[in-house]
């Protein structure tokens, strides 16, 4: 018996399962995509997620969470710092990288999405506020 994972987002969908799962088509509780009969994955390493599907899962969860208010300056500093740590520009910073690297003193994803509506708008606002794109080279 093993834990099975969604083939799309790679997050766990059932424990103690033997053989093909699911028996009938089902929706993944995380990414909401359909998992066809017998298509759940048994071989996903611990902690691995699909960055594309996981970003959607994170954004949906963040939008449902109660978010404390955050200032433009706090978001500017946080995204600039994480972009430098990841070695990319703010415009190319992925939400999943922000979640992975951001410290507890930084605004959480819920606060950023509450303020700007979506991740792309937040990145654009930071670049506009700073008057330049921040990258590893700066």
C-alpha cells in the first residue's frame, strides 16, 4: 500500500492505495484537474511538485486566505530580494520560487495577491516602483 499522487500537480491525493487508482475518474482536490482511472502516480519523490500546476494551487489557496495588509514598499523589497537570491529578474520571478525562498518576515503570497490581484500585476508594479528591473547583474 502506498500514497498516490495527482499526475498533474504531483500532490498526494490518497493514502494506503494498492493497484490502479482511482477506479473512476475524479477531480484532484488540489489542482481540480481530472485524474483518469488508473492514472494516479505511485512513484513521486517526497516533496516534488509540478511548478505549473502547483502555482495554480498556491494562487487559489492564497486568494481564499485572510491576508494582512501590505505596503507597496514591503512587496518591492521582498520581490527584489527573492529575485536576487534566485538569480533572476523580478519580471521573471515565479510564484513558486517566491514561496520557496521568502522568509517569515516577508509578505506572504496571500497579502501580495490581495493587494495586486495577481502575480503578474505584482511583478509589474514592483518594476514600475523601482524604475528598473532588478536582476542578478545589479
